[in-house]
C-alpha cells in the first residue's frame, strides 16, 4: 500500500491535492506548535490592547493637567509613542504569528503540500518582519549610545 493511498484512507488528503510525506509524528508536533503560536499571538494582541488603555489614561491625564495650567503636549506625545510601539512590537507580530499558526494548523489537518507552502510563507513573513524590526532597534540602540557618549564629552 503506497503512502498516498494510506493518507487518503486516513482522511488527510483532499482530492486534487499533493500529499506530503510527513509522518504523523511530525504533523502532530506542527499542530502542537501552532497551538502555542496562537497563544503567543493572542498574548501579543492583549498586550496591545493594554497599552492602548494605558495610552488612553495618559491622554486623559494630559487633558486634565491642562485644566490646572500644565502643558498636555508631553503626555500626548508619550501616548502616541506608546501606541506606535504597541502596533510595531505587539500587534503586527501577533497578527503575523496567528496567521502562521492558522496555516500550520490547516496543513496539520489536510497534510497537503500547498497548505504546507502557505504555512512556510506565513512563517517567513513573521520572521522577516521580526528580523528587520530587531535590526532597526539594534541600530537605533547603537546610535543612541554614540550620541550619548558624544553629548557627554
């Protein structure tokens, strides 16, 4: 009995799809990994929501400080920076990770190569975004250090 026939009997491969040669163990581990990716993705989205709430409190505090004669511009700027950071560091990676997890879970149910290719593509998107963001943060970190040293001299 060939592998394609076994997969069709087990319900892994829909018609007109190319079956993968992954073992049930590998598919099970991919499904488990997808579960944890979803958990982390949801946590990142929850962090985004919490930071948005924090930004709303900061904006509210800034508007109240205007009533007593203080400038609210600083608090508005801080709130905007928090929101930008939340979107860049939590929301976008969370959405990309959940998309990757969903495609990986889809593959674990169908065991066909097009779903696996989609899962790998989504994973590449997540890791490319994360890598570029890490490089940008690292470069900015060194720029801040150099500027701080130069300003202290």
